[in-house]
C-alpha cells in the first residue's frame, strides 16, 4: 500500500466533506494508494487544531505557503474560498504537488486558464470536485448515453434551485457567507450552482456552443460582515439561460437562491429520440428513465432505485435497497483519483475540464450583460 | 338504434353517477342500444321532480312498486340505500325487468342469495356497479394478469382508507348518513368499501378460500338522525383481514374511515413471480408496474399514464395524456352492459358475481366475531 | 330556464369537447341559461350528420356562412382549424352572435386584433377556450395568489412537453395533422402549446414585459397530406424563452413535441417570497404547495388532492377523493360563460384577453428570429 | 477524551456497518468517549486479517472466547449470526464487558430472556442495533408523536418487503445465506425484518397486546450449502399479522421476501386523530405528514425533506437538502450510546427493550401455528 500525504486547506463544509472522503475511500474500495491526513491548514490556529483533533490530521499549518513548501506533503487539497484557488494552485504546481481543488476552479476563465497552464507545465495530476458526476444515478445516466440508449438528444434541461438567501436581513461576506461576496466568490449562482449543472451537461452531452442568459439580483444591498457597512450586492441571485450544444441539442439552464421550498434541488432531464432520463439531487439515489422501446401500452417513467450491485459504485457499499448519500460522491471521487494514479490515467474532471465549465460561466455572464447570444470560447 | 327505457330509483350520489353514465355512454361509444331516461323514482316528489328537470327524466314516480309495474320501463336501476335492494330486485325480476344495482348487492349473503335465485329464475340480465373494474388502469392490470405477465402470484394487498367519520359529533342515519346506520347499510366499511376491494381481488386473482379478520367501532354511540336519540353504533368503523386465495396467494385487506389524510384511498398491490402491479384510486389514471424481466440495472417501478389509444376504453375519449376521472368508470360499465346485451353475453359482474363478494363479506364479519380463520362458503 | 341556441363549427377533438360541455353544464351546475345543440357545421355532410346523431344536434350545415346567417342561432362556437377563426368570427360578430372560440384566437396578432375590433364594435359576448384556467387546482392557485399567500413572486416557470411528432415519417397537413401545417396553424408549439402557458401565466402573475426566445424545427421536411409532396416544415417544433414580467418576476417557458415520455405535460411552478406552487397536467387534480410559514421542521411540499367540496367547482361533482378529468375544464368554462351572461358580466378570457396572449406569441417568434430581447407590445 | 476499546465479532455486512460507525462517530459528533478498534474476531484468520487491515483494527482473534477474555477490551460488539448471540453475550456479561448486539437479540424469547438476566446481573450497559430508530425522519416521527401532534392513534401499518429469495435455485445456509437456515436464524422474515417493524412500533406507539398471524414458506425445499443436500426450508418466507396495541390502536404488519420490485421497502404509516405520518426506507430522508389542522382547502400530505439543521441529528452533517443514507443510522446509534455512557443514562434500545420485541415475534409465530389470537407475554 502506497501512501499519499495530504495537505488540506480549509475546514469548512468542503474541508469536512473532503476529510471524510479521504478516511472512507480505503475502507470501501480496494486501492493501491492510501491518503494520509498529514496536515490541515487554516488561518485560525485554534480552530485548525480542533479540526485536526476531530478528524485525525497529524499537523496544523496556518499559512498555506508554508504547507506548500513542506516536503512531506504529496498532495494539496484546496477547500478554501474561490479567491484563494489560483494562488494556491500556482504555488502547489510549482512545488510539484498533486492538486485537488473544490469547484468552481476559479472566479473566472482568466484565473482558470492561468491555473491550467501552470499545472500542465508542472505535469502534476489534478482533479476538481465536480462531485455530482460520481452520484451512482448520474454515472448510470452517463453509461446509458454513452451506450447510445437515448439516440439523438433533442433537449437538455437543468435547474439548481435554493431558497436560503430570500431574507433581506441576511448579510454578505465573511466566514460562512463569502458566497454572497462577489470579490471572493467571483459570481453568484452562476459559479456556485450552474457550474455544477454545466459540468454535468458537458460530461453527458458534449460541449456547449452558445448561450443566451438573464440574471437578476433581487436584493440589491446587504450589510457586509467584514466592513459592517451596507454594500451593493455584486453577485447574481438568479440566472437562467438558453443554450445550444454543439451536437444540436437545445438546452435551458436555471439557478436561483429565491425558489421557496427548494434547498438544493439540482435536477436534469434529457430527452432523446429513444429514451429520456431525469435525475434530482433531492432523491439522489433514483434515476428516472422512459424507454420508448418498451411495449406501447406499458411505457412509463421508471423510477430506478440505484442501489444494486450492478449499479455504478454500489457493490462497494451495502445491500440492495439501502441508500448512500451526498458525502459518498466525494468518496467516489477520491477513490477514482487514486485509481487513476495507479493506472497512470488522467483523472477527470481535471483543471482542463474545469476550465471549459469556467468559460461557459463567463459566456453566460457576458450574455446576461449584453442581452445577446454569446459563443462559448474554446479553451486554449 | 334500439332504445332501453330506464327507471332509476334514488337520486343521491349514485343516482347522479348513473344518470350521467346513461347520458354519456352513446356520445362516446358506438352502441346498438340507447338508454332513455324514462322515469326517476324517489319518495320526495318535489325533489324527484327537480332531479328529473336537471337530468332530463321524462317522468317521476314516488313509489318504486308503481315504477316496477309500468310497462314502458325495460330496466330498473337501483341506486337507493342497501336495505331496499332486495325487495326492489325481487319485484323487478318478477316483472321481467333488466336490473342494474348499486353495490353492495345486499346487506348480507342471505338477501343476496335470494336475489340471485329470483333473477336467475326470471332469466333477466343483471349487473352490479362494481365500477372500479372499469377504470382503464384496473382493466389494464386485469389484461396483464390474464396474459400471464405476472407469473405465479404470491401476494395481494388492498386497502380502502377514508377519514370522514372521525368526529364524534357526526350523527348516524338519515339521508346522507345511512351508511352509518347498520340496519340500513348492513355493515360499515366491510360492505361499503371492502366489498369493492374484494370484487376487484376476485376478478384479478380468483376466489378467496379463507379469511381471518378484526373489526373495530371507534365511536361507540352517535346521535341517530331519525330518532333524535343517542344510539349504539352498529357498524364496523374499521376492518382488517388476512386471507388466502384458492390459488395459494396470501392477502391482506384493510379498510377504515379513521385514516387521516385519505379521502378515498383505494389501493391494491399484486406481487407476482415476474412482475408486480400497484394502483391507487387517488391517481386512478396511473398503473405502476415493476417488471423483473427488464434489464437488471434498469429495473424500476414504471408509472404508466393510462391515457393512450391502446389502453382499455381510452381511444373513445380524448388524446394521449389527458385524464378521465371517477365518473367514467360508470360510463364504461353502462357501455359494457349495453354491448353485452347486443352480443347476448352475460354482463359482468352480475348478481351471481356480487353474491360471491357478499359471502366473503359475511365470512369476514363472522371471523371478526369469532377470532378464527373462516372458510368462505361457495355460492349455491 | 332561458335557452341559447348553439351552432358549432368543427367536429374534431375540440368539437367533441365542446359538445360534451354543452351537455353536461346544466346537469352539474344550476344555471339560468341552457345551451341547445341547434346545429353542427362541417364540410363533409355525411360525417356532420353522423356527429349530429351521436351528440344530439338538431340540424346540420355544411357551410359556416349559412350557419351564421340562421336566425335561430344565438351563439357560434368555433372549433375548426386556426385559419378559419378570423373569417368566421368577423361574420358572426356582424350577425350579432355570441362567439366562443377555441384557442389560439388566431394565427397571429394582426388577425386577433381585427377580431377584437369586430366583436367590440358589435358588442357581442365572447370567450376563448383557454380551458386550463378552469382546472380546479389551477383556479385554487389563482385564489392563493390573489389572496397574497405567495407574497412577492420571484420566479415563474412553465413547460408544455409532448413527444408525438418525433418520427420523421409523420406527414404534415390535412384532417388530423393541420397543426403541423404552418399556413393553417400559424405557428407550431408556440401557438398550440405555449399559448396555454402564456394565458395561465398572465392570469396568475400579470402581463409579460419582454421575452428572449429560441426555436427549432428538428424535422425540416415532411410529406404534405394535401399536396402529396415533401415540403418544408414551417412550424416551430420546439420553443424556449426567457421572460420578465411587468411585476419583476423572472420566467422561463419551454415547449416541444420532441420530449420522449411526455404526452401532454403542461407544468408550472411559481416561487413567491412566502410560498411556492406547482401544478402538472398529467396529475391535474393535484396542486403542490410549499408554505414557508409552516413550522420550520415540518415544512414540506404538500400534495393537495383538489377534490373537496371547498375546492373550486368541486362541490358540483362527486365526493372528496374522486377525480374529475380534462373534459371538466370545458364544462366549467361553459358554465362560467353562462353565469357571466346571467350576471351581465364580462366572460373571461374573452377575445381581448386572448389578443394579449397572441401578442406575446408574436413577440416570442420575433425574438427567436432576431436573437434579441423583444418587448411585448401593448394590445390596442 | 476517554477511549473505549472495541472487540468486534463478525466481518460481514453488519461488521462493516458497525466498523464504519465506530470510525465516523467522533468525526461528526462531539463526544466524551472515543471507540478504538482494538480487535476483530472471526474464525477465518486470513479474512479477519484482511478486514483488520482495511478497517484499521489493531489485532485479530479467531476465537470469540479468547476475545472476551482479553483485559484490554471494554466492549464486545456482536455482529455474527443469530445462533451465536446468546453464548457470546453470556460470556461477555460475565467478563463485565459492555455489549452491543446486532438485531435480533436472539433466536427466540427464551434465549433473549437468558441474556437479559445475565447482563442485568452483571450490570453492564447494552444496546441492540435497531438502527432505524436513528434515521432522522423516524426520530422526527417519534418527536411528533411524543409532542401529541397526532392525538389518539387509530391505526398503525408496517411492511417490510423484499424480493431476493424468489428463485427456487437459491440455496440456504452458509456464509451469506444463513438467514435462510432456521437453525442459525431462528426464524425467517419474522426475526429478520418484522423485528425491525415491531421495535419501531413499540417505540412510537407503545406495547402490543395481542396478535393474529399467518406465515408461508413458498419454496419448501432448498439445497443446503453446508450439507450439500436438498433440505426442508424451516423459515417463514412471508408473515402477516393483525394486532392490537395496548392503547387501542389497530395494526397490520407484513413482511415477505417474495414481493417483486422491493429491495428493502420498510414502510410505516400512523393515522392519528389530528395527523398522520408515513415513512419509507427507500426514501429514508423524507417523512410524509398530513396535518388536519392545516387550513381545509390547503390540506395535503407534506413531503418533509428531513435534511435541515433543526431536524434530528442533521446539524452534525452537511447543509440543508443534502441526504445522508443507511449507514448514518449506525453512526447515530454509536454516538447515542457513547452519549448515554457519558450521561450515565440507560442506552436504548437495550437488551430489555429487545426482549420485548422478541416476545412479540414469538407470539406472532405461535399465532401463525395455532390460527388464533395470541397475547404478547409481558417480559419478566
């Protein structure tokens, strides 16, 4: 068993999700490599130490530059806010570390392209946590499409709806609310939520050709937690866009944090010539499928409970009928990364894949400003 | 076009449902016979007249004996309370009339057997409104079972849940509440609701061999609307029973009027060796099917929207995707009756079929009293 | 009881739906007026006669101009293809007849505006069959919005998905396929399906301000049934658009006939500050509601089975829990029309309301051609 | 942080579930105690060693008697087949160890009573893995009932349906199929699946008074994996029973391994005077609730996505909308056990609680043999 020493930056929601994945990967998957939780890095030493105790990290750093310099670290995992991704990645690449990065890769395509150049120059393996690819039901969708079960795809439809920022009294910025601060996050729902939808869409149905978007900021000003002042809100609260894929499919995408009743409702539906698929993050263990080749009078949407041994990833877990949850997508991602290393394959999605998603996000925001159809530029 | 002159007895919920069916059958089905609404019979002359005006009946009677005597009446439709069924049927049979009767056929098996003897002696066509057989999704279930799609049937499960009698202040007896008066109704949920479940079960899966039941009357006394006094409640508020079919299937049946949240939730589920079916009156236009012969990783419960032209009865109605409702089951029943007449076939379910259901109800109530497994007697 | 003599033009799907509604309205609603099926008009005399026999029309016409001329006709019901609506309506208005018209009102806004001018000049009552307003669950949604239960509305989302034209072998034009012939229909899914979505949206959430659309014709050529030749397909097979309402809500609309697995899936979702609503034509008897004012830990989407006596229209029908279906929306529309007459109120939606929907459709198609945001012009 | 040294017996499905729980409990919960995986015990030394490596156990034993003797072991976790529970527990109690035991506690009530006497005499803390109590949606149901939200409970309905033993070619006995071998398992679905339903039922609605059951063994003979011979099948393949709770509620319970389409469909529904609840293991993160006190026209079943911070256990996990799964119920159970130790409270359900469930199982099987209502004996 070869070990990989992990240095994790960030102990928030994603720091916990990644730590849990590093712990569980080898319990449930037979892997040549085993991650070792070597160091946790965060600015607040006391909190970092508490996190290290709870999660079993061997050491603590308070400056990521110091972490990157350490010789006993093989892999840097970036789980800190978006505005830190680029600099950490550039330094880590220079230091020859493998890099895992929470999504979105960066605040915009320019940052992302810089990062891609750096890691490709350094030749280090990378991966970005677009974890929804690893939900078994989503992976099953991918298999069905790749097998040609859907035939020509006419329509793609994705939504990511939340409702947690409706209150005008919610402030922006700071520890748990940096996603509302455009300087830190880069954008609002586009980079946070639509980036997931776009990554999945490209993976399932190929590249997007052009987009036509609208955005809205429903609450124009919010108190900023760091300055204490009421400041203009710079992020997009909601974004919807029309799109055409390169393969000719039509698409609609929508995301908002103002949809009462939806906590994290990421759904997609794909309509093909022969079959259609539907998936919903709120019931992530199910894939809905309509197969036109079923006998006519018996056609109907099938609710596939994706918990059988012949479903992707599932033979590693429990027995048929027993659900896994959100966190398992990270375990799968880490396991897949370790397997790719063992097989000397390119881990996916890597920084280059994530750049493509970033360029779509940029085109979406540009289109929203111009009110025009906008071509998605090719990654260079 | 041959006409059949109908004399309808009763103008309540079922009087309306039958009248509507007589009106619509020939609009939507191509039939040799056409029912003519010749007379409505009810004790209250003014109300009967109003009903006649609203529904287009040509005449009014206030005494069913007079109606039965009329030469211009070909068919008696019994939509009055259960305690009137036997006497009307005996007189109608004697007068050589065709007879349609609302379910249950009678208050008990003894009454029902008397009625069967009378109509069979008279040789008149009969039918009992176990209308749920004619919901397209239920008829589709019947076709699938008869085609052998399910294989050996291991389990049958039926429920009919309501919640409208929970209040202790609800009185019993009289116009709209005769179903709570045991003298009029014969029994509570067993004859009213389980009779539907039993009729469907026998139709789909053959005769029942033995039953083991429990009943409960949650509210022991209620004011009686006719006497004005608080009287003991004689009906069963709830009834559940275990059963074995003659073909070896195991069954559970349950009905209650004390299940909060359910207005008229009649459901059945059938588990066969190869496939399972589920149906629910609250979404009566859908049939759920699980087919084990589907490809393993793609198995799932299919929600079949039973609204296509190749579904039972549906090519007579609208276009795919557009629902019909409760009332249409009566239209189908009348249309099927008229077609059976034209083809000189036995209409189903007729009085003899309904007697079998009545005998199961009797066995259920007997078992509840004794606490023992009880054989269902064979109809004679 | 005052009678209204109806002359119906067209005996197709909608001719049947309207005839059924005229028959049933007075059985289930207490109305001052009663429609009399005086004449059916269609070019094929034999078929018209057969329809008259089946549905009880007193007479037959083969030329609508002759029908409009008849003194014994009070009301013209237009259920013929879209390209006939304008001329019939102009003649009927001139003859002083009341006019009911199947949707869309016309092939485009210019035709529609002409019709509005004519009927307003003549002062005749009109109504357009945007029947989905009269589904009880949709009417309940309207009540809740008008009561202010949702608060500020952030998002409106509507789709109308079908799958019946995917086959390339399907011809266009002629009796049952005129909806694929742009000369007869005016447009494809925009006028046929999105018109419904737009009518409901305006009714529920007010006027649309601007739209940004894309359309696609997946099958570019089809055999034409009337010419026998392969001809270019002029209709839009699919259309999606972004929109902003005048009240500031953001919207997405989409319709297609290439969505495998959906027969007539009209859905809408509305996200308000305090509550959200969802409705689905495939389960038209249900309204989903999420109410943020419910106790926190018990919040969830409620599936309201809209079949109770206190639900719109439902006390006229059966008992709680028993569904009505598609056809009942037409019965309600006819009943509402007759009640508006009795109360000397404006029936809704009338030609003027339908003109607004037509202008949105025009703006959608114009935007799809230009690729730009397009203002919805105000009706004149 | 105090440590507790765990000796685990059994490395099958449940050995993995328990190991995972011991690992995760302290990552997600703040606890005074921390379990240490001191030893894994199983007869096959090589497999035990492999399991130890994968899961991080410090040592291996191949004889549970030796494990129980070790001074460095504080807690024995019994995850081996049912026929080993009693002897291990008696020895562990004698050695003064804390004991966690997989359900069912024993093969029958006699074994269970012996175990209870032993642990109570020894005064050691115990707990039985009736893990479904710790699914957040089920715990929420418990809170609602204890808060009196349901009022008087009229009906309780539970099912546990599977379909994995339908094939006649499936053998019985041995490593993964001991659940089909009556000598090892004690019974079939009654002890395996209904035991879960009974534990939950007693927890939610109090003790059962009497039961009336039927059982069936659909496949009468199967090859035995250990003897290689075709032998009589001694277990119950299916079991259904009627019951009355001591509080007067009526109940139906059913379990089978012959219900096509259901992998592990444990559902319960509870109908109270004021509200009803429904839960389903296949969507374990949801609780359905109908509240009669909602405004009349807006009543409906709410689908509560039990993933918010104010839901039981959920503030320890991710963010609203993100599901946890099956395995988390074990993590909660271990965390609750450790908290009970810290608070010097009685862990629940302990051996005494599990004895009550065992006595109900015994009464069910006895009733099935006699065909009579059978009183549930009081635990001594």
